[in-house]
C-alpha cells in the first residue's frame, strides 16, 4: 500500500567518507595490485595497472596520502606481493614503546593514571607497526588447518585510515602506513604459529553476489569451527547501508590461503551500532552479553545512516570482547568492558570518542548471568605511564594457567597485544556497586537456512524511504536491474518490458497473456494497481479487503473489469486469521472483520484455474496465508504465474515461532519449486517495533518495515492447471 512518513536527509555519501575515506561506489575486491612508488610519483606504471575509475580515485587521494606517507619507503608492506604474502614472517614480539609519532591529543593525560592491573609485557608485529591495520582479534585454532600444519592461532585486523591519518604528526619520519592500494578495503586475516609468527595471510572477504564489508571482527571458536562476529556494511545499487552486527562461520582454503565469511550461514545478532556483544556458551547454547546495565540502554538505532548522539555514546560502560571461561571449576566468566569519555567531531581529531578506560569483570556462567566482580579502571600504559587516547579491546585469550593475552587497537592506527597475569586480575576484583549486578544476555538465534536464503535474495533491494516519493522511480529502476547487476540467475529472473509502476507495483509485460486474471489482496482504498491492470492491460481484476476502515469507499468504487470482494486470505482453514489487527494509526485501515478463505478455495469459488498476477499487501498476513496454501494446496501456487508481495520482516509480528515457521515453509517452497525474483525494493526503516522485541526476526531482514518483491514462476504452465475444488 502507498504510505507516507518521515526520514531525515540522507547521510550516505558523508558516511562513506567518514567511515572509509571514499564513496562506497569505489570499493573493489578485485582491485589491481599497483606499483606503490610509481603511483605516488605519478608514473606511467601506475596508470597501466589501474582502470579509469581507480586512477581517478588514486589521484583524488594523493594529497591525503602525502600527509601520512613515510619518508622511509623501505618499511612499507610490499604491495607487489600477493595478499597471502604481505605479513609472512612477521612476528608478534615484545616491545617497550611504539615509535609511531602521534599528535599530543592522541596520548592520555593524568586522568588515565592506572589503578587496575598492569600489563606484564606488550607485543606488536616486527618491522611494524603497520598503520591502518588495527583492532586485532586473536583466537587459538581448534586444529591446525590443512596445508598450514604449523598454524596455531588465527588473527584478524581491520584495514582503513579514516581516523589514523588525523592523529599522526605531520612529517612523521618513523610511521609506516599500509599501501594506498590496500586502504579502505576488506579485513585482514593471518595464521600464526606457536611463536606468534605469521605463516599465512590473506584478505577476508564475504561470500555472496552483493558487495559487503565486515568491520571490527571478533573471532570465536565453537564446536571446532572458526566464527566471526562483525559489523556489516552493504553496498547496493542506490546506497550504502549499515546492516548491524552479524555472526557467521569463516571458511579457509590453503596453499595459498584464502578466507571468506560464509554469509549463507550468518545470523543477525544486533542492530546498527550494537557491535560490542560478548559471546559465551551455556548448556551447549550460544549466548551473547548485549549490555552492561550500568547506565540506561539507548533506544535501538532505526536508520541505515543514523548514528548515536555523543550523549548516548560517551560515559557508558560497554562490553569489549568475547568472554573467557575461567578454568577454576566455578563456571564463571571473565570479561572486559570499556568507556570513552570525550566524544565526537567537536573533540579535536577524534571522530568516535577518546580517553578510553578499561575494567575487567567477572560474571556468573549460568542464569541469572549476574556480574559477580569488577576491577578498577585502568588503561594499558606506555612506559611513561601515559596511554593512547583510543584503546579498543577486541579479544582475550588464555595462553597458560596465569597468562591472558588482550588484543587491542591503538588510535585506529595499529595493532597491539598486552599480557596480563590472571591471578593479578582476579585478586583485584571486588563486588560491583549495589544495583550494578544486572547484565542483559540473550541466546543467539538458531540459523534457519530457508529464511537466510530469502534474506539474501532481498538484501540488495534498493531503498525507497518513507516520505520521499520523489525517490520512488529511481528505487524501482534499480530494483528491476538486480537480476542483471548481480548475475545470479539461480535466484533472479530478468524482465525485458516493465510496465508501471501502478501505485507501489510494476508488472512485467513478458508474462501477461492477452486475457489475464489478476487478484489484488489489500486495497485500503488505493486502487491504482487494480484499475491500471484493468484499463492498461485488459485484465479481469478481483480486489479483496476484509477490513472496515474504507469499506464504504470500497463498495462505492466502480471501474470496468474491477470487482471488489469483502473477503481476505485465511491462515489455513476458512476464517482462521492470517493476521488479526486493529489499526489505530492515521492510515485508518480499521479492523479485520470480513470473512477469510484460503487462496485455492477463493479460486474455486470464482471459477479460476489460473491467476496470472497475484498481489498481496495485507500487513503481515502473507506468511500464514501462503504457508497454509503450501501445506494444503500447493498445486494452487503452481498455477500462479507472477507473485507481487509486500514482505513484512519487522512489522506487526506477535506470532513468535509460528510466524518464523510459516515464513520458512513458504520460503522453502518458493526455492524448491524454482520461483525467482525479478525485482525488489525496500520500504523505509519502519518504526513499528524495537529490535530487542524482534529477536526471532533479527537474522532475516533486519529493522525495515517491508520489502516490495516480485517473484515469477518459470515453470508455470496454464495447460496443466485444473480448476481447484472448493472442498
């Protein structure tokens, strides 16, 4: 149905610059390997190895590069080598002080005087630090991978220079930066041996036809399998979206190493900016610590371009890393939490906060998952007692009975590791302040492959925001082009002649016969689609709506070849509601009061063996009503050629597991019977429910109101369709 609403002005372009230093359109997993020295001097060798787009991008960034390029070029990572070779032979080794030259505000002041535990030693990569590779996460591998028998640990690092370049001293002679060709790209993964030396290294990509970026990866091992939790960004035909916090397995192949996050087995953990979850296990269930309740939890982020205000981010304690199971038989877990105080662009060169403080804490490993101990504030000190202003802890790993390695990012520039004595940590823990024991913990949703498949299909849908009808045509034009742009003919089917849109809906002339039958469920006194199908295409149209909000107008509407029925779709047996609601908003849909029938019985009553176009926009009834047909009369769906449907992932759902089951069943039916998608458009970021109230749906579509999607049945054959029986 056509709807209006409000959404703030888009910040997509500005965000792409803020987060990555360049627009999302310019990312390329297959970017050419360039001659770094030639490119910095403008040599012809550089131009020969780059496409026109990449040349323009490099030229536009040369000025920025000049401010951070070290004079000593011999210490740059060798960009002429394959990705697998970039860090080979580099080792994590003890050091006294980083020789990176930061501006004064990138060092902590007297407020950072540590009262908590002190690091026994600090480690960083030899011949480094490699600036622009930061926020490291390290875990012990469950077994040495095939082809890399000496590998004992896996380590990931984020790669970009969005804030680092602002914190380096001008004309620094000791800083080393990752090559320009490697910036603002995918994550890095490295395999390390028992001495913490890199034996294999590669970029870490994300599977699927859609271009995506995983940021701030935290590694986790479960059931002898390596997983990654990560903040997901997705680049679609018309926009760049933050897709929240996800968890997925990491697949690796060797000789040489390649690594990929398996998006087909991903589950969604949280919304945009909910990136500091801590994973742990309880009775073979995967759990996540989502909030340390020392302050009010901010409302969930709605829009893909929305960021929290400084007041919502600063001065609050957040979880830092996946939790560490203590080996003392208590069942308790060790965690770390952090706070940053100064925040935002108004604070000098810092974009996302500074003056980080850390605490260790202990929590019970069984319900009610309360905090049982907490340590003093501290920072990971340099030799002179100061601290870098940004210290982002990403992982904890116990390497011996009394040794815990903490990996962390420094000033969004470099990676470091600190070793702490576990006994010292535990000795300093005291009971938390009264009322601060509470923690918010949730079970990680179980993966439902059929739902994930549907989510993967619609995820690249271009956005048509509420309240911005002028963007409708551009969104639908991009939505029609998905089949060609993604080159995934297993999921998508192209339409050569698109007509409309009529209201919210296009049609494909390729699949309309001269004498066509159209069912339109969900009118709400919006007749553009029904009337256009009758007048523009000569179809016999049957329009259905069982609500009372516009009942008089529905009966009063007269258009040749358009017939109104005070009738709706049932969830199975007749009169079994597929979505019961009473709308009190200004849309005035009213309440469902009319009779309900299953699709096959409606077809039998009206005498139709075939429906050429079935449009369903029924505010959430689609899952139950279509699953009911799948179970009782799948032959009726086989005799539908085109299905236009508004899918509600995060709206009007109170059905819990039953809604999930129905959606999975319907999705599985479409997939197994060869249905394909020919267009998809996302409708806004709906304010209907908080993400925390929709835990069961977080892995299948996120926080938007809905998706307008067109499916086509390539196996449709009208000659094989008999009139359904009314029994």
